[in-house]
């Protein structure tokens, strides 16, 4: 089953054992008033996606990191708990768990403990 597609071309392998999450979260901003009070402004809801994978080959990892480490938003097709089909939206990288070298096979590196969190760019109700 396809869970994530980055930039309409990079299909990530299916992950299991609680390593994929997709959920709505409130996008908020704290504002300090002149009186000293702090208020929280709710701007809307955004989709959050968490993904982790144990061992990833070098070629795929480099493609994914190029997208995630870029400073721009990108298109993501994702599996949501609200529908059986993939949804598509524009996301930014919120966090990356940097991969560690695990082993080499046929002279190519494999990377271990890779993960990331994405946040939808535009809030909705």
C-alpha cells in the first residue's frame, strides 16, 4: 500500500509498526498583548505527517533528503485516516531524524533510523 509520494515522483516504501501517522493539528500563534497578557490565536487546522523507516537504500534516501532539506514547500500525496484514497497537499519539513550508516551491500551504503515530520502549509477549518 502506498502511504506517501513526495513531489509526485518519489514513492516511499510502506512502513509499519506504528511508524506512519497522519493527523490534523491546530496551527496557532502566541501573541503578547501590551498589557502583558499572552493570547493564542488559532489560524486553522493543518495535516501533520510522521514517517519513519528502518533501512533505506542510498539512491532513494538521497532523493528524499533533497526534497526534505530544500527550503521550499513541496507536493505530498498521503494516506489519511479519513479516506481510502490518497489526498494531495502542499507541505513543509517540520523535522528530520538524520539517518545513520547501517551497513554496505555490494559496495552501496544502507541507512538506518531515518524519519521525518511534515506540516501542511495552508490551514483549513
